[in-house]
């Protein structure tokens, strides 16, 4: 089994948005941070609206986003370098969710 890589050992290539003003640098994981509250439910909804669309009951990435970010050229291991996770199968429980409603019986007296 392959050993798990410590995330602190990763180095990241940071490319500037305005390449004419700044140069690309390589930084350690400890040098990266994000502002608090950067990710929110509203931002996620906006992201899904801009880059995804429903297709036969499945949410798929829009073709325009695939082309813009060259996603077709990448694969799973490009984004996640470790081995994919292995999930242990657990049989479905018979008592999931609410119990089924029973038909109520009402008597009408004449």
C-alpha cells in the first residue's frame, strides 16, 4: 500500500492573474492561507449556477467552463495525487428514514 503524503510537504505554483506585473512563484503549504468566510452557501450556489447544469438528473460541468479551464485535458490524479479512497461497503439498513405510513381506518356509523 502506498504511503500517504504529508500535505505540508506539497509545494504550490502560484500564477498571478496579471502576468505582466508579477511573476510565478513556488510556495510551501504553510505560506498559503485564505480569508475567513471566503466560502459560503451563496458563493457555492453562484458557482454551480455559472459553471454547472442539470443533465438527465445529474449535475454536469458546462461545456464553456470545460473549455475555458482546460478540464478535458486533466484527470483525477492531476487534482488528487494520492491513491483514490477505498470505501468500505456497508449494507443498507432496513430502518432508514421514517417508517412507512399506515393507512388509517375510520369507521362511519349509520
